[in-house]
């Protein structure tokens, strides 16, 4: 049975152990806080833990030995001397003079602990100094001057036996490296442009050799390359940062994954190691969310996303990209990045609203699974496309600029937001900044050209489009260029460009559809209505074949509007609407894709007021609650449509002017002219009609198709009635010129205008 002294010693040791463990916990918390706040490397914490573990047996030994000494001192009476084993008498003031008891004292333990943590601080300080000063192997590349902070880097395609896996790893690296504040990845659009300047096809694989050549040509200092090697059921992933100048390896990292599920973690590890060697702070590295969190934990979904990326950026096939992205989100419905890209592409190719809004809303719903920047991007898209709050859009993109003031996408999209409000001056200011930051991205140059054209600066816009022609083979810019050529009076040039899109890009249905629409608009300008409608019906047939019933219905309704605007044939326009609704079951079309407002406009203009009202009511009833706050303002358009049909054009004008601005300024001016005309206010009608003819807008080809010739005809009549025969003659002449080869049913109007023109000429001598 333990003696009292033994029980007291055991109690003393357990007490010391409890105190030590509690103190160790406090110390580790302090070390962790210091590590986080000062941006120290992760190894500081385990180093501190190791020191505490080493100190544990020392503390226990000290407690045991010092406890024995205390017990010995306590058990001896003042009259009884303390004896050694050999019988030597110890003086009362010399207890525990053995080596162990002299060494394991509380004073020595405290001094040793302090020195240990002083050593930790010294090692850490030396490491951080050498890293920031670029000294030795721990010195960062930025500190050594090998790279500058925010250096541009080309990401080459990783090598692997499985090409899909290689591309998946590559694009995963792109997402991960894009979060780094010390590197700036060259954007895909810039790479496409660079490959074009190198006379290489846009689908050329960007292997290490090609990436290095591209970097050298564009003055980019480095590239990232790597390999994925199979190892049983797992993989070994290697990546390196290579100097573009001499091909030297500046940094390298390696990690392994047991299986597919561990591949994303391996990418995170390798990317983190490379970024650390470049010079990114440890705080930044720790705050970077995992790749699985900001993309998807499903490798299958990630592969679909990568294939969609290639289809869009390399294959120039947005339709294939849409299908692949839909497959990706079917695998992982929380894949916010895929939803974001899906919404973007649907908007770019002109797919109707329902799918685009749904994709954007789903991306917003899962935005916590995105990087900080991507989260802002999704929020901006949501405010732009769903809630339609332009000020919030601008504020969100400004938040992106606070992360990086040179972010070209943010600059461009602020410009786009102003553009949508027809604020050309502010749009141009932001567009030009985006072009300055990313001069090798054709879209930025195209936006500057378009806005210059909207400001009427045709010579500047012309030179910018010529520059764009030399750097891009994208048919979208060709369509913009064709529209601009029409605006500046070069119809033959516009036709040639549109024909070129059809000839050179037959596998781009979105682009060819818009090109055919442009040619139909030109036919309409010249009164060839039946041919224009035939083109639209063929496009509608194609949309039906592709399962896009809503788009097909929209095209057929547009044709009915053309008939009404160009010929004034109310019965024919209503018959067109009825035929379209009989051909396409509108109930099978997604609610947001049902063109109720457009149908209401045709019906109201044709005198079918009650049917028009019913269509407007259906539109509002079917508008999702999510969109009703944003769409509330568009109800003024419906009220205006009905007011005009009921013979109250000035009330309709008031409703029109309450609507938010839209980019087609000539459209709005023309509508105001029509409403003043309907109210019998000829002078005001003339002012607005004339302004609608002269107001620059890069895309007015689609507006001019149905309004240009009829507007000249009506202006001739209004000037004639007002006695201004000179201006009447000018507009009659232009109308006759435009419709010289119009359809037979329109020739009576042409003959009437020609006869009046000849009479004016005779009258004025």
C-alpha cells in the first residue's frame, strides 16, 4: 500500500501535468493566432508542438525529483540531520545536491522553455527574412527579382495519356492559380488571339513548347507546365514554373493522389507549393478555398466543364458547350461555376430568357461555392440579368476592382452596364480602360469600336474595326462590322461581310442565324417583304428542329410585325399571328420565352384590342415572382400599347417615357415620332422622325429594315402637307430609291410617291 509520501508525490506530479497541459494549450493557441496574423508558415505550429512534447518529460522529471526533495525535507525533524546512503551528514541548507536534482529544477525548466521558444522565434524570423529578401533556397522568386508581383503567366496544357484528364487538370489549375494575387494568368481570349498572330489554328494544343513560344512573342516572363502520370488507381501530379527566356525551371512541385477523388486535393497541394515559391503570402495561401469547394467534388462533372470550355474557346462551338455544361450540372446541381458559364453562353448566343435566367439564378443560389472574385461575378450577373439593378451591377464590379484594379473583365462590364443605359460617354471610358489593360482581347477593342460608332465617330470606329479585322476571325465581330458598314452607308460592304459569315462559318448556327437575319433586314429595307419573311420562316424552322420553340415563335411574331409596319396589312398580320400560334403550342414553350408582349403589340396595331389586353395579362400572370419586381417597370409598355390602340397616343407617349433607357435610341425616337404623328402634332412628329434617321447606333440595320423606307415616305407626306416642298422631295426621292425593287403589292405606294415627287419638281421648275 502506497505511503502517504508516495501518494503526495503522485498527486503533485498529476497536478504539474495538468498545469503543463493547460499551459501548452494556451501557448499553442497563441502560436496559432500569431501564425495567422503575421502570415507565418504552417510549420511553425507543429514546431511549437514538438517543443512542448520535448518539454513534457523534462517537466515530469522536474516535478518528480523536486517532489522527492520536498518530501525528504519535510520528513526530517529539525533535530535529526539528513544522511546520505554512506552515512555522510547533509547540511539542512543543501538538500538534493545530486546532479539530477541540481539539473531538473523549476528555474532551469522555465529558462529552457523560454530558450526553446526563443529558438523557434529566431528560426522563424530568419526564415521569413530570407524568404522576403530572396536569400538562399527559401527566397521567393519575387524577392529575388526573377518575377515581378502580378507577372503574367501562360498556363500550358498538362500532359497525360488521357487527353480529357489532361485538359481537366489544366483547367482546374487555371481556377486555382487564378486565385493567386502574385500571378496573372493570360486569359483564353488572349491566347486565341496570340495563336492567330502566330498563324496557328485556334484549336492548336498549347503544349509547353508552343506556350513558351507564345510567351516569348508577347513578352510574358514565364509559363506553367506539368504532367499527370497514372500510378495504379491513382496519379502522380507534377508542375513547374518555367522561364520563357531560357527554359529554366524556376519552381516545381509534386503530389500524389490515391484515386480520382484525391486528384483535386493533389492539384490544390501542387498549386499551393508553386504559389509559395513565387512569393505569395502564407495568409493568402491559407485563405484560398479548396478546388473542390469552388468548383465541384465530382471529377466527372469537372471533365464535362472542361470539355465545354474547349468547345467554347477552342472549337468555337457554343452550342456544344451549352450541352456539355447542362450535362455537368446534371451530375452536380451545385456546380456554380458551370451554371455561371451556362448563363453567359446562353446570353451570348441569343437563347431566349428562360434558360439563361434559370442558370444565372442557380449560380447565384450556390455562389458560396465560388472564389471571392467569381462570387462577385455571379452576383453582378444576377443583378444584371434577373433583378435588373444597374447600380448594384456597377457596385459589384467595383468590388472586383478593389481586389484588382487592373481587372479587365470588371472594367469591361461596368462599361457594358452604362452601354445598356445608352450612356455612351461613360461606356466608352470604361471600355477604353478595359482595352488598355487587356489589349490582346478582341472583345474589348470591339466594344470600343461599337461605342465610338454610337457616338457618331465613324472614322475612328472604322479604323478600330480595321484593326479588329487583322486580329480576329470571330464571326461575332464580323456581324458587328457588317452592321457598322450599313450605318455608315456601305450596304455592299455589309452584304459582303454577312455573306462571308455564312460561307466561312457554316458550323456556327448562332452566327449564321444572325447573319441571315441581317440579310433579311436588308431585303426589308428595299421592300422585299416576302423574301425577308421567307428567310425568317426558314430560320424558325431551323429553331424548331433544334428544339427551340420559343425562339421559333419569336421569329414568326417578328415577321407579323414586319408585315404590319411595312404594308399596314392588319388582317395579314393577325393571320400570321394565328398561324404561328396554331403551328407552335405556346403552352409547351417555357413561360419566359413566350413572346406575349410582341404578340400584344401586333394585335393592338391591328385593332384587336381585347386580344392584345389578354396577351398582356397572360404575360404578367406568367412572370415568375422572382422577376416581378424587375419587370414591374415594363408594364408601362403594355399600358402604352393599349393606350395607343384606343386612340390615346399622348398617354402612350407618357408611358413610353417612363420606361428605363435602352440602347436602341433610334427605336425610341421613331416610336415617339409615331405617337406624335398619331396625335396630329406634325411638327413634333417630323422632329422625332428626323432624329430617328440620323441618330447613330451600330446595330441600326435591324431597326432600319422595317422602319427606314416607311419613315422617309411619311416624312415626305408630312413635309408636303406643311408646304415644305424641298424637304418633301428629298424624302420622297429617298423612299422611291429604297423601294425601287419592292414587292408588287408595294409598288402602288412607290408610284404615288414618284408621281408626287415629279409634280413637286415640275412645280418648282
